[in-house]
């Protein structure tokens, strides 16, 4: 199963934050760097989701057009049989 790389990075960052919390590391550069990476990666994930949403919308529009075209073809075949 395909997993989006940005989601994998988010999981890795959360694991690292959990590791620091488990070991009671609450200050220092490590936590600040992870916080910065988490923010950046969250923004990247949001942008990726927006792109996917746009692609889904485009595909839905194409599917609607194909369905309408097929329905028109069926109706035209029925009408030509009647005539």
C-alpha cells in the first residue's frame, strides 16, 4: 500500500517527540528543531491534501461528463431504433 512520504515524515517527527518526552527532555535544541520540522511538515501535508482534493474534484468532473455522454449515447441509440 502506498503511503504519502509527508505522512511518513510526520509519523517520524511525532515518534521523535514522544521519545524525548518519554526520556523527560523538555528543553534544548532537539525539541525546538522537532517543533520547527513538525510545523513545516504539517504545512507541506496541508498543501499536498489541497492538491489531492483538487485532483479528486477534476476526476469527479470528468466522470460526470463521461456518464452524461454515455447516457446521451444510449438515448440516441434508443431514438434511432424507434425511428
